[in-house]
DNA sequence: TGCAAAGCGGAGGCATCCTCCGTATATCTC
DNA sequence: GAGATATACGGAGGATGCCTCCGCTTTGCA
C-alpha cells in the first residue's frame, strides 16, 4: 500500500544483471510451455523447475500468479502485433490479412491451455485485456486499412467487429474439427470482405512471396 | 472393512434420501453464488459453508472441482434453454429472438466470475462444452426457425454462427460499457437478420452504418 | 582487485484440496 | 411402531501448492 519502491531510473542505475535478464527470459519461455500444456492450474513450481531456477527467483520477477500470466500474455500479443507488421511489408494486402487471421487461430490451437489462462487473467485484470484488445485492434486495423486502400476489400468493416468474431470462433475450441472450421470461417470472412465493386486483381505481381511460416512462435529448447 | 463392496447389484434400489437431494440442491445454489462473486478460484470450503453442509458432503456429491463447475454450468445452460422455450410460446418471433439474445448478455453480466469458471470448466471437459454448445444451438435454432418461418428474418444464417458471435461479444466483458455495447450489438444483429427480401445481399447501394452484420457465414455446402 | 548491491535458491508458514472413517439419520420390513 | 441397515453427514488430517523471508553467491563498477 505504501509507496513501495520508486523505481526511478535516475542516479545509481546499474545495468540489470545479465543473469537476471537471462532468468526472466527463461521463465517466460517456461511459463508459456507449462501453461499451454497444463492449463492455468499448472503449478508455479513446475514453471520454475522447467526454467531451471528456484521458486524464489520466479517470485522476484513476477510477484503474483497474475503478474506471470500477464507477462506471458503481453508477449504473445506483442508477437501477434509484430507479425502484423511483418506481413504488412512482406505480403500482398489481402493475403497479409488472411494469414494474420489464420495465425490467430493457430495461436489458440497450439496453446489450448493458454486460452483458459487468458480468460482467467482477463477476469483478474481488466487493464490487461484492454491493453491487448487495443493493440490487436490497432494491428488488425492497419491490415484492414491497407487492404481497403488497395481496393481489395470493402472499407466499412471495423477491426473491433472482426476481432470479436475471431475471438468467438476461437473460444469454442474443444469440439473435434473446430480448427478446420475456424480456418474455413476465416476464408469465408475474407471472401466476404472482398469488395466486389473493386475488380479483384488476382495476384498480378508477386515477385517474392516469402515462404514465411507466419508463425509467431519462438523456438523452444 | 470387507474387501469389496458387492452391493452393486440393482435388486433393491432404495429411493434417494431426502436430505441428500436437499443438500445437493443447496450446494448448487451456493456454488452459483460463490463462483459468480468470487470467480473460479473461490474455495470449495466457502461453497460448503454457504450451503450449510460439511466439506465431506460437498465432495460426495461432486467428487472433483470440475464436477461442481460442470453441474452448475449445466443448470445455467438448462435455464437458458428453458427460457428459449418460454419465449417461443409467449412472444412474437422476432421479439423472442431479441429477448433471448439479450438474456444471454445479461447472464454474463450478472455472473462475471462464472464466465471465467466456465472457461475453466470447458477447458477441462470437452464433453461439457459440446453438450452446452449443442443445447444452446438447438434452442437458438428453434427461435431462428420460427422467426424465419414467419418471414421476419433471413433464413440463411445458422444458429452456430450467431452463437459464436454472441460468445465473442461476451468474452470481452471487462471494458467499461461493454454491456451496453453488447446489447446494442444484439440489436444490430437482429436488425441485420430482418429479411427485407429474404435474400437481401447488403453492400451495394446502402452506405448504412459501419456495423454491418451481413456476414454470410455458414460454410456448410 | 575489492566491495556492495543485486540476484539466487530453497526452507517453511499458511491456505486449500481431497480422503477417510466414525457417527447420525432416513428408509424398509415386519 | 420398532429394529435393522444402507445411506448420508461432517470434520480431522495428510498432501500439495502459494508465497515470504533470509543467508549465500554472483556481478557490475571503481
């Protein structure tokens, strides 16, 4: 409750120790893996063990369970945002949009446990989900705007709506074949967005369509 | 004490004891209240205390934490299904549809904690969410079919898609004013469903608002 | 090289989950 | 109505997990 540590970066600001940075990184990677596999009820000790650090270290970096969720969550969101930026410059507008949407589906598919963890995290901290919602909205908004500017899609659909639909598609991720259905639905959405007024030019110039796997995942050890 | 209980023979099926039924009912009511207020992390002991029974009784009726979630969940879903049946016979088709959709939003609004609990429950038991999804789909399907038969809405939108959209609207339930927005979106959805010609293809002439709902989902050919 | 500060790791207090079993009560038979 | 017995109740208690605290180690800087 008191002012706690005023983390001013003013005078004696030592550089953060390398082992601290390294351990923090390890913890985030481990947490992602553990929560993805075991859901949000996986123990903190399991995370620390997988990261190869003591439980005390975990709690110094992430004082509460929610703090850890949040950090992992933010990172995932950031990766999706980064992916949007990459696609923005690497792929044709419509294809960039489609790939990004598909990546979202795959994101949920490969991290089933994360979905529940995120629901829990969102329940605890409204600020967190507001943050992520805004960032994702912006990312998607850019993709949409670019595609709309190119005349490839209609321009009267906002990113919020699309994002909500996307979330809804992914929330029910338990039925067999949900992923195929969701991916199909992405295609339907994209097709539905294509403005029939604008003459859709079918990929006239695609000099180097990098075979990027569009995955926002990082290699795991 | 004896090695094995052999009374699995179903020769004499006693009636379930009345106190057992009463306690089970009390537990369900208490669990709903506790989880709604405190989220899925509320303790089992709190549920038992509120129900006025011992912890042992709780665990006899619901052997695991998930079992309790599931029972509460099923009951909530059943209530929504019942509501659909009532509205079916009490209200005009279009109004019945609108009211049911709004009830879904309010359901989430009054039970914030439940949303996270349900996400957790769904994560644990895929069978559970399949059950609820199917029941809700059927309920919504009846309302849709009735409204479509009355010629009040278009007939090419399936209940699954609508349900997914509804879920998506409710998942992000933390931002201030989300409920008002969701309720507005329900109206938009209903308005969008109204068949102005039963085969209305929106998008060519009418500029309309940005919130277009004319998604032609339903990919099943 | 020397020295604090920053960081590390795990023992341990506290809370919660779930099991086990002695006691109490409802149902059934006569 | 009374006895017999299956059924249910309730809480003590072991196991597990969350988080704190503190002595020891490592690192950055002079």
